[in-house]
C-alpha cells in the first residue's frame, strides 16, 4: 500500500525543454516561495522522492536543488521532521512586493497599516516571539510527567463515554473537578471557597477576559503592576479600560503610590505570591493595605496565582484571597504551569454575590469549556497524582534554578542582577546599558528565547534585562545557554556601556528595592 505524505506539495512548475537546468528551476522556485512568504519558517517540504514523483522527474535535480538551498540557509534538516524551511529565514527574507506599482511606489504591505489605537505597542512581534529556544517563559518540562497514569485515566473515560458525557456540561464546569479544585485550594493555597464559587475556564487569559467584562466598564481605571504581565494589558486595552501603572518594589505592589496616583481605581490586578516578571513576594503589610484600600473604595482585586506551587526556600505563600474578609478578591489559577499548557484549563474563584454576573458573561462568550479533560483532571487530582507530580516538579525546577543562578554568576559576574529566583519557573535578570529587544532578536540566532524585561513596562523608562524561563531547558544545557547569552552581550558591548549588577543575587530575596 502506497504511503501518503503528510506534507503539502507546493505548486512548483518545471520546464523540461527550457534552457535552465531542472535543479536551478527548482532552486529558484523554492527560494522565491520562501522570500515571498508562501513557504514559512518551520514548514516541512516534501522529500526528494515525493517531489520527484509529483513532478515526473528524476531525484537527482531535486537532491541538487535541496543541497543548494540547505547550503545557503533556506532549508535545514530536523531529526524526525525531515527537511523544513530554516527557523532563521523569517528575519532575513525580504518582504513581498504586492499589488501594482505607481510612480515608483508599491501598495502598502499589511504590516504597514496602523494597528487599532487601543492595542498596545508590545503586540508588534519581535523575532524572539516567533520562535522557541532556551529560556522560553511559561514552558514546562515533560521529563517526569506521569504519562502512563494520565493515559490510563484518559482510556478509562474513553471507555466509559455516555450520552451525558457528550452533551453540554454545566457552564460553571464539571462538578467533580470543581469539588477537587475546592479541596486543593482550601488545603494548599489557603483560599476560602466552596464548589459553587468555582468556574472552570480555558486558562488564565480566558479568566481575565471574563473577569474584565464582568467587573469593568470602558474607561474604568485599573491598577497594574509596573512592570507587569503584558498580555493582561492587552485584555484591559481591548476593553478600553484606563491602565494605571503602579510601581513594584521589593515588597510588591506599592499600594501607597497607587492611592496617590489614582485612589478611585475600579480594580487592581496583582500577582502577589510570585510577581510577574520581577518575582518578588508581596509582604503581609502590603496585602493588608491593598485589601483595606479595596474595601474602603469599593474596588476589586484580581489575584493571578499563576505558578505559586513552586517555591524553593520556604513553604508556598498563602493566597491573598484567604485574607479577604469583605469578598473583594477574584482569584484566578491555571493548570498550564502545573500539568501541561495544551490542557487549556484554569479556574476563577468568584465572590458568592458575583456568581450570577460572571455566569451571564460566560453565557455571552461561550457555553463552557470542553468536558472530557475536565473529567480526566478531576480523577488526576482526587487520586493523588496531582500533588505527587507537583512535588516531583518542584524538585526538578529547583535544581534547574540553582544551576541557572550559578551559571549567571559565573558567566556574567557582577553584570547581572537576579530577582525572583525564590519561586516559580522563571527569574528576571536586570542589565543596564543595553537594548534588550535588540539583543533578544539577535539571540534567536543562538537558539535563545529571551523575553525582554522592557516589554513588561507600560511607562516611558523601562528597565532593561530579560525574563528567563527554566522550566523546559534541561539542567545540562543551562551552562551552555548562558555562555551563548554572554556571547551575544559581548557582541553588543561596543554599542553600549558595560552593564552592572548587585553581587550574590540569590541571597537578595527581593532584589532591587526600588524600580521607579
């Protein structure tokens, strides 16, 4: 039986009677398709045998064309994937010339059109956002994921499928999963909740979108940590809220500064257990100040508790919501960091008197999350696999964190100030005298995925540096990756003054005490 290729064969014509050799025709056709964007970075191309069969020619011209394209950097080979368009070609390819020309001018490329005025500038993607590599933020390790257990649970629910399991679920989510989450949150996170308050959603972005629609109106001022989570700014901007950046220091969100800038803000978004991106933990006094402000002003606090399970030098910090006596906190969590990202499941703990409002918004947006994996996850939690997995991953990530800090100290010395290393799956490195966005784009050539720290700032004077994820990079690869980072920085040293840093970053807890 003939094997069918999963690769789409591009439209390439050859002229067997032409004067140009066949391999040259193929080479020029592929190069043009790549430069014009018809074929894009990472896209698979047919094997030489399949393309030769499709075109009705021998394999030799195809092999010669592929060899030339690989030599010039248009193609690259990947283990298990065959031949693909090079991962670095996007940055080097010229933009396509589209439309008719008139008086020497071409019609505007789509990227030249102005973006809507309410969209923030960080949505203009840099090269570093179009690829993956070492230090990718938000990616988890699958080395110790209990695949056999998960597959067994999936198989169990496949075999037990019924009419009810194929129908619409409660828009709040599967009750068994919500019950399991309620037990977990009360026990491990100190959250005050019951099953009726928990809504299952499709990750933290979805949770923020629902919360914004439920609580805020266009024009409402919202406190955001400065620096803070850039994609949350996207959601608030799309809803046309007025974003009020509030400085973060070594104690977390500076509540007094927020009150001074905008006392009557409608809401505040905070990441108190492990601030993104600086990683500091909000102190108890700041938490009480924030709760007092919310109660006095009638404002809402949105607590994003995105990776609080992973803490390396103490027990996990209890939630801010657990201190709330006046039901002013909406608590958001996700399984993307503690199970796997494609699960696309998160949750909102909604104050009891707001459940109907959130449910109405949910109905307007969708009718609920997919139910199958909710059932699987409920068993995964109830049978104890979830808590065991967290313990294993905490040990694994702790080892990688230690190696990363040691490598930064060894390779960058007193040039890098590290903050946020006490918890989570990332840390921040502050570097003065550089352009972090330019370096992040250049680092792609070294297979590094660096999030520029400056993209987390809404103000005009962002700090420069990087947010480095260590969840998905193997321990043995970390020193090499940090050396590559040092090489990129060294190549830029002639353009900028030397960077400086505070010594022994891991000991400093909160890092730099003031960022504004």
